[in-house]
């Protein structure tokens, strides 16, 4: 059944993120979040990739406007070729803007779409914790589609020498978790912003959420994209390579996420006419 198709890879790309979502859902107090909106936000998160494609269509190569360094490559037998290597600044712009900022703002747009589709968030039916949780579900949908996309690139030959099963294991333990944490950070500040009837404070907290998610995402990607990266930056665990600093970063973020979730779980919205 699994030998002549890619059904196993599809299942492997989708299931881990869904399992993470269900674990969070089951671990919170009854009534804080609802099952049906959870699935709807995950599905809308899948569509956030289309928002990202539109943004990339409008701004395709911001990083290419940044300077590069000439590089001579020795081909052997006295043959040399001239090339270009991006500077650290170019890598920084690519990681924080071309990737992190564009992806996070795509998720924010998708979250807004999810709110509009439901149409019941303005009157405060969602708890502050639920606002954060549904933001995480948007990220779950995004990460799931991204897993499928990268598996497709491996199968189509765009990524040479990569085992799709090993890649999905590494992504499930790192990239999917990072996307969910980005959604959590953004959702946390959006939830706080909904307590403010003042439009300026509300907007400021929403922007802060977007900035924090972008910074966390950007740091993670920049660590992987640096031109001075070496084997010393990785540790081999059961045959898989894990970036040491990034996994420390994820560990710290998970601790922060626990306290953020605990903080919001004790809050409720008491004012009417909440801002989205």
C-alpha cells in the first residue's frame, strides 16, 4: 500500500503537528478552548501559504539587493570559477525579512481571516487563552503545509541527498515546534491587546506580537543560514543533526510559553465590544 505512492510521507508530514495540537488541547482546562474552532484555524493556516505566495510575488528577492562577496572556487586541474557568496548582512536580511517577517505576517493575515469567518470574537466569547491557542493553530496549519512542500522538493529533486523521512523527523522536532511557538508569541500579545479598548494600545500590542514572533523565527533561521556555520554547531542524536544553539533557544522558548499560557489561562475578558 505504501510502496507505490507517497501516502506514508503525507501522513508523516501531517500527523506530528496535529498530535502536538491535540496534546495542548487535552492538557488545558475544560472550556478554555473549543474543538471545532481549533480545526477551522488549522485549515485556514493551510491557506496562509497562499498569502505568503502573494507576498513573495510582490517582493520576490529583497535579499538580492544586499551586497555579496566575490568568491573564487577551485575546480581542480588548474581550473577556477568566479562566484558570489552572500555577506552575513545579506543572510541576516534574508532570514529576518524574506523568511521570518513574511511568514509571520502571512499567519497574522490568516488569523484575521479565521476571526472574520467565525464572526464571534468581538463580543468576547473566546477567552484570552483561546485567542493565543487559535493563533498557534494557524501556525500548525502553516507548518503542516510547509512539511508537505519540503517533502515535494525532495521527491522532485530540488533538494539532493536528503532522506525525506529523516528530514520530517528533524522538522517535526524543530521547525514545527518553532512555528507553533511563533504563533504562541504572536497570539499572546494579540490576546493582551484585546483587553484594551484604546486602539493605539491594542495596535501596539498586536505589532509587538508580530515583532516578537519575527525575531524568534529570524534568530532560528539565521543560525541555520550563517555562512560561517560548521559541524561544531550541530550535535548528532540517533543519526540526526540538531543545531545546538537553536535547540537551546527552543528549550528556553518552551519554558516561556508555559508561563505565558499559565498567565492567560487565569484571565478573562470583562469588557464588551472587544477590538480584534
